[in-house]
C-alpha cells in the first residue's frame, strides 16, 4: 500500500522512513496461482517466462504481445486428462477430454492439445478449419454452436467429426437431412440446460433457461429432442451434453447438473430402451485472475464428479456412461501473459469533497473517495500500447486482472493505479485496480497475467489497431505461432 505523507510526519524522528528507504527497489512478487508455471524473477528484478527474458522478447517481437508458456499448457492439458481418467477408472468407464477451442485456438495449440491426448471442441466453421489444419483427425473433433449454418454442418460431416452437438429441436432435422445428402450417419449429442446457474457473470452462465443455448430439461424440450433424434435413422445418438457456465469456482454446480443429466438419461432409457452411452459434463472450470483467487483443482473436481455419477447411477439402477469434459480457460488461461510497453503515466486526483466545484462524484471515482472518507485520492493512470482490442473482458464483463512491472526492480512504495489502453473509450480499462510501484514510468514493460483465455480469441481491430502476435516460449526459445497483424493486413480488406 502507498505511504501517506501525513502519517510519516506524525512519527517520532527516529521512526520516520528516509527517502532512501521509501525508494528501495524490490523485484516484483508473482503469485504462482496467477502467473505461468515457468515465470521467474531474476536478480535484477526482470521476469522471464519459459526461460525467455521478457525484455529480450519485447525487443525482438515488440509489444503488445501474448506470451504463451508451452510447457505449462501441455502440463495443464495432461493434468486434466489424467485426473479424470483416474477418478472414473473405478467406475469402469472411459473419459474424453475436449480442449474448448473458443478459449484460444491456433494450429500449434490444437497440435499440442492433441499430442497430450485431448480432443478438440469447436464452435464454428473457422475453429473447425484450424483443428483440421493442425492435422487433428475428424473423429477427435466435436462441433458445437447454437446456430450452425448448413455449410458448417456439411463440412463437419465431410471431415468425419466425432460428434455434432445439437442445440435446438429444429437442428435435429437439419443435421439428419445433411447426413442423408452426404450418405452418412451423423454421430450427435443433444445439449440440455439443467437449470443450474453458475459462472462468474450473467453473460457466461449458460445453463439457466432464459438464454440461447440448449434445450430445457424441466420444460420437456430436452426429452423431446432426444426422442426426435432416435426417430431419425440418419443420426446416431451418442449422448447428452451439459454445460453450466464459465469461470466456475464452486464445484457444487457440476454435481447438481451431473445428477440431473443422469436422471434424464435414465428417463429416456425407460421410455425408449435406449440408454445413451456418453454424457458430456462441459467445462467452465475457474482459474485465478488476481492474488487471493483459488482456482478449481482438477483432481478434486474429477473425484467429486465421479462420486456424483456413481451415486446417481446406483440410485437409478443404470450403468455409468462414458464421460467427456471440455476445459478451455483452465488449460490456456494461466499459461499466458500480455506484455505491454508503458506510455503516458498520469496522476488523477479524486477530491473527497466532490468535483472541482463541489459536484457530486459518482461511479468509480465516488466509490474510491468513499473508501477514504475525508481524504483526496490520487489514482495513477498507466496507459499501455494495447487495451480493449487485445483484452475485451474487463470492458465486457468487468473482469478483474492484476499487473506488474517486469523489466526491472522497482520502488517498494506503491500507488493505487489503473492500467488503461490507447483506444477512444473511457471504458478502455485493462486492470481497474492494482498497486503499482510509485516510479512506474514511460518505457517500462508491464505484464498482465492469466490472459490466455479469450484475450486473442476476442481481440478486435477497434480504432484500426492490428492484433498482437502470440509468442510461444519453451526452454529458453521464443517462437511466433500467430504473427502480428500489420496495417497492410487491415488495408488488404478495404476494397476502396
């Protein structure tokens, strides 16, 4: 926390901090729950990831840049597979782990995931194209989507995907008709909504009824769709799919949803004699974004889910199904930092009495002033060379992140800061509240961790800013796996 000048003058002279002590340089403190597994702080206070000094990486590849720890990605992917395989082995059923490509997908990342024994979950034709370009066999790819085009369905069937996840009653006939035209039998699952409300924000909570995904269990639409699939010989009903949300830190939601899906599976079996062989329990496993966050532990979640499935199936008198899950954020999110260069550093004073003319202060400024009654607040706005075009989540969801100066040791004394971007929006905020060294300055390298999920995936060209590269690091070597866009790339789309 920052030291208040008034407090210093009230201390006895022997206890007053000297200017030298106040300016003592210290290396950044990196919370291992938030930063990539290979992040290290050097003797000079500079940070490396994957054995690559971030200063050298910035000098070679520029900023902003997404820096992805390949070894960490592979370890997390492997960890999910092993945790769930071990947890469900006593039930005598297999497990498939699908990497949710929507979090971040590139040819290299799809290859890594598949090499670690994962399949790839895609939500659009574009994501399907990336997985296929990576050489992932069609049988190891799933296609999701609430509004698949005919072209996407046809391409998926032509590629021999392992499953198409049906998201509406109308889609049953559309997929069946496409399969008939292709002369094939389409393997499908039906996505259901269980009524479980889970996730970090309303926009990413996906299992309540009043939203666009899936078919309601309680409303009867799910059962109707499952029976409709069984009525079309062009379709092979693999199972039931459930996804309850994203950034979930309380595992109890998964257990409730799993129980409801097992009940639906048993009901369908009793009515039709068809006990679906597989159930997908989705993803949404939460990660740590700021110090103090406790991410979901894959081993614990896997054991809890296995226990729930075993209990539910025993009570219902049904054999346990094969299980699949779809982690995305939990694999790629913590592996990546976004590296920026600091530009303008601007202290902004929020008056305790209101605005300059006694105006009412509301919103963030009002909240900040309320936290320090009777005191003016000086917040340091630290502008970086990226912003909402490379990380939309703070503006879209109010998502919280942290940041650190990673190019040097910096003053131990800190100031309340807000990291903001270069875009023409007052909502262009990267990190809303963070303590940064009071000597943060133009030219410093600033890193924001836990940006691997939905950073590059949601990136835009707002204000005609080219999107940053993704640079993979491992064993002291940095290589670009998605190149930086250029102004020529942007202009090439403009036909004049």
